[in-house]
């Protein structure tokens, strides 16, 4: 099977899965829709929190490393 055929089959499967998910969502009762929306929002909030924590840790480590390098450079130039 050629790669183009494999990509085409994967694309069709993806479209089919998307259509099935859309249909399942449309036929869902309103309570389950709200539960799904809230769980997605929770996951998004957790992801944002984690990204912000990682960003601050990276910035902290960068500053610490930069200051350490400056100190060592000063020691070497004395």
C-alpha cells in the first residue's frame, strides 16, 4: 500500500471519528453536555496552571543560571 493510500485512509477514519463524535454530542442529554463542558474547562484550567508554573520555574532557573555565570565571569576576570 502506498503512503498516499495510507494517508487517505487515515484521513477518512479521522473524518468518520469526528462525525461520530459530533453526532454523539448532539444526541447527548443537556446534563451530560454540561458535565462534558465543565470537565473540559477543568482540564483547560489545570493545563494553564501547569504551564504558568513551568514558565515561572524556567524563568527562575534562567535568572539563577545567568547570575551564577556573571559571578563566575567576574571571578575569572579578577
